[in-house]
C-alpha cells in the first residue's frame, strides 16, 4: 500500500492523551489497540531510544499499515497480533515486566468503518462480516442466521440499548437467511420510524459488532488483570465510544479506588473539544478516563 492510498487516521484527543500519560522518554508503554498507529506514533515520537512501545491489535490489515507508519519514527517498538485482553501473558512471554503506561482506544478505525467489504457500516454495501480479527471463525452473518429469535433480541437490547429489540428481532428472524448489509438495512427500514431510523440502524449494527468481537468480555477481562502489568505511578488511559464500555471502565476505576489500588485522575470523563468534534466526527462520542496506580 502506497502512502497516497494509506487510510488517513486522526487519533482522538491526542493532546489530552499525551498530557495525561505524562510520558517518560525512557519509559515502557503499551498501546493495546494500536490500529493504524495514530496514538502509537505520538507516543513513540516522545520516547528516547531507550524507551519502548508495545503495540497490540487483532486486525491484520491495520497492523501492516501501523508497522509501516511506525518505522518512520523509530525501531524501539514491537507489534503483536493479539488482543489487549491477553496483555499480562504477552508481557510475560516478551519478558518485559511492568510498564509505565497503557492506552486503549476502543473505537473503530477509519480503515474498518470505511471498508466496503467488512460490514461495519450500514452505509456500505458488503457482506455481514464485522470481525476485527479476520482469522476469527464466526462473523455477523453467523450470529444473525444461527441465533434464536430471543437471542437476537437480547443482543440488540443489551449491546445496542435498543428498546424495540423484540419487534426488530422478530422481523430479522422472519427474513432469514440474511447475508448482506443491504438485506439487513431493508429489513430494519420496514420496522423503524423514518425519523429515528439512522439511530436504530447504528444501535443494531453496534450490537452485532459487539457480539461478534466479544468486545465487552475482552474489556472486562482486561480490567480484571491490567493492574499487575502497571508499575506504581503508571497511568491507564481508556477512550470509549459508547455508554456500555464507559460504564464498565467507570465501575472498574471506582472499585480500584475504593480498594486503594488506583487514584482516579479524571473525576468526570474528558470529551473532545468543540473544534476537534468539527474536524474529526469520530471524536463526538469519545469519553476518556484516566487513573494512576498507587
């Protein structure tokens, strides 16, 4: 892929991330969702040759682009095709020990959202895939076509926070098999109000994407173990993009604070500035939380 057709990825809240992470030039850091390398590049450019960055991602297309981009900064980084939920075992294998900071940006990358073949967006005609990890066996079509009506309703209700989940699930169930984004969109159009349609479409697509990638399970698993990976004084910065993730992060930080393990830096989540929201529409729903290990 040449520079001219490499997807343009703008990292969310870059100044806030750098300020909160308070990078040490010789420090060791983890970008658990390195994607196209937006935040990773910023972190690397603030590290000396004795610093180190470990990047993790499960999207092989993103990793290729990220490696190419980071090579322009330095060689003191390593990228693994692994989920951030496996961080503690990865650090042990690489014999890295504890790190000075961890960043998670839980949003979709522009590469995924703009893809015309991976089914993340209801605006793009493609197969119903929605896998972050293209090597994973189960895609969105499998879940939509093999789940019971009540299972589909639960997915839409709990992962999409969509009140009309039962009637939507019934319509989906009646019209199976559904293999393409266009087919699902047409079905949803028949059971949604035109004024609220885009919001409903977004919620339903979000719900199947979360189910396919086990996003909430991975986040919860990570939050149970990450403290062992951080040095005392180390920072954890998490950017979430919907209320389900933000609630899990908020609850975890509060529990850590109550146990005396964490000091919460952001009493309320930080949101993108008005100017950033205009320039980067992806930042509109972003909420950033930060804590420091005691």
